[in-house]
C-alpha cells in the first residue's frame, strides 16, 4: 500500500485519480514549509503544486519514491537532491498550452484597445458628455500588421504565435539575451525590444531570466509598446515596471503573475489602480480544459512509473 500525500490540495479543483496499484490518499489543503517532513515522513509519493521541497526535507524523507507536480514549473523542488537520491519527478509541461496563451492574447487585446480605461471612463460619464455619437477617450490600435515579440519558444510561446499570425501579426521569437549567435527562426533580443509593438513572456523563471525585463530593457522598447506577462512574476522587475509606466517608457502592461503570490494589500502594483496596468490573479491556467489535461498528465506519469515495477 503506497501512501500519497498531497501538500496543497486547495490548489487542485478536480477529483484526484485512482491508480491501479494499492494506495491511500492523505490530503492537506495547505502546508507550511516547516510541516513538510512531519506530514510526508511515511509517504512514498508526495504531490506538491507550490509547497517547497528543500534539500533538508528531501534528505529526511527516506520512504519517498516519487514527487508529483501538478504544474509545469518545478522551481520549488531541490532537483539536485531528487537526482542524488534517485527520486523521479512527474511534472505536467504543456498542460496549459491552450489556456495560458488565450489569456495572454486576451490581455494583449485589452491593452491595445485600452478596454479597461474605456470601461472606467464610460461609467464615469465620458461617453454621455460626447458631442458626437462616439467618444475617442483613448487611442486604439489594430493587431493586424503589428509586431509581437515572444520571449520563450516552448508550447505556450508557439501557441501564442499561432494566435497572433491568425490575426495578421508579424511574430518575432526573441533569442536569449546576450547570446553570441542568433539561432535560425529567432531574432536578437535587443532587436525584438526595439521592433515589437507588444512583447509577451512565455519562458520559465531561471537564473538567466530572473528580472529579464528591467529598466534597461524598458528604455529600449517603443514608447507605444505593451508588455504581457503570463509566465512567472520574477521575470519582470516590478519596481522598474512601475518606473517605466510612470515615465511612459512603454504604453501599458498586463500581468497574470507577480513575484509575491498572493501579494500583500500594499503591493506597489495593486495599491494604486492605474489605467495603464491590468493585473489578474494568476488564473490563466485555471480553465476546465487545462485542469483535465493537468490531472490526466499527472495520473499517467505516476501510473507509468509504478507500472515499470518501481
């Protein structure tokens, strides 16, 4: 009988799978880092969406045979220790290939059409006082013929490119910053900064991408450009973004992720609502289709591992 411990069940809205091997589920809605060892001491399988598994914790979990991550990213795991101990990790890359790009595209359209400022101003009487049948309160831009710079050419980035091309946009995939050569199909990072009307982030958070967009990058972008981040919060320097918006280095931005999640009520990006910024609460991945794909990938990965007699 294998014991499967779920450390943050509240992040999974769907029913948990039932496996062909004998098992029992132990579920915790939330888990603090200091509770991990106590709760997982007898577990053969640990499921964690965002609860960290540190080296110190992993070295104490002597029964652990496998870690399941119902997410694409595994930044919260000490992977070197997993490898050292021979503990496989089953993650779910690509489960949100449809949902996250669609959310990013919706944010991009909202920015280019200034939908949020229009909604606010219409409700404040901005249309009612117009001398004509329309009220041109903010500039609006077509996606057709504009240039989209995509940072990250994985599942999400490629899907975003398909959506953009369907709208008649020119798509540039950004090469890594400071790369010595530019690979076929890519465009130099600095060239993408200069040419893109919109930049959409779809890359993982790594040492190379942390604060990839800071003040020097914003200063190279078009003053009319938009930034969309549905990837990871740490990729954008948030204080630099505020300065860039204040100085009008870029036109606007939309974020579905922040460096601190959940953010405090006094978070600088949230405490003063502004017309040039949209923030959604890390929900791009939470569609029914994505949840079904997520649980299917997790179930298949774990089942296949133990079917091999592990």
